[in-house]
């Protein structure tokens, strides 16, 4: 039973480029969460999605960031026109209804 | 806004010693989690505490929850080097879904 799969594990982008982070939830899970971890800090909530719906995006920056969880395929976190401050580890978690969240291995994003 | 505070943030201890990490949170919650994170790795779930007075133990780690005091503790007994990691507590507000994390406690166990 595969866990939460994130790819890529590491992503390097130059300032101004776009970054796309993918997350495939655990089988049977329809709830997906994205969190960001800056160096030496805890995880901060970004967005919570269910299939085709954004439930809570109160942690998302208002500009350049977007997330989707289509009916078919993985959840995507997109960052447009990246800046140095976007460098962080981005973790995806999934759950079934109100059950505990399971975390993926994260994508480490580095901005040159 | 829910706030979660851990202390200490840094903990250096000798093997064989005992210590407790504290986690305070600011609003009502019925679910509290403890995670372990090794450098460059993901989060490993350690404990889920769902009710007042809940106590769970796994090996040298024991977690407890006091919902009235809005306090959870993670107690380490007879520490060993393999326990060196960062430990996070995280809380879900009553009727909420997202996790709010503490700042983490970076534990180093010295031989």
C-alpha cells in the first residue's frame, strides 16, 4: 500500500521561473493538505483540498501560488515567478475524512 | 488564531537521562499529534492523543494530554542516541481540519 508520493524530491529553479510540485495521496484518501517548512522552522499550513474543491486556502500567499486537486491525477502546487524566499521544503499530506494525516517525503525547492 | 508553543526548542541531554518536552496550545482541540523529523526527512507519526487524560507509550517515549490545561507532554526515559531528532507537536482545532504545528524541539542525545 503505497504512501503519499511527492515528486520531484528536489527542484531547482531560477528566479522568475515556475515551480510545479506534485502529490499523489494514499489510496482511498480524498483529502490533501499542503504545508511549507522554512529552514529551522515548523511546518505551516498552506491549503486543504478535496477532489476538485479548495476547502481552505487561508495559508496560501495571495499572489503567485495556486493549488488544485483534479478529479483524475495528482494534486499540484504551482508557484509562479519564484523568488528566493520561496526556497523551502513543501510537504503534502493526505487523509481519509477526519483520520490522521499521512505525510509524503516532501519536495525541497531551491531558488537560484 | 490557534497558537502552539513548544519548550524547550533545543535540548541536549546525555544518554540514560530523562526529560520532558512541553506543548501548549491556545484554543480548544480534541486532537493532538506528536511527530518526529530527522534532518532532510519527512515527518514520522509518533502519537495521536484524542481525549483528556490520554496517555500513550512507545518504547522510551510517553505522551500525555490534558485538554483542560491545553497541555501535552512528551516524556523521554533513559535516552539513547537514536532518539536524536526534531520533535513536533501539532494540533487540530475542534471542528477544524488543518494541523497547526509547534516550532519543534531539536533533541540531541550525547553518548
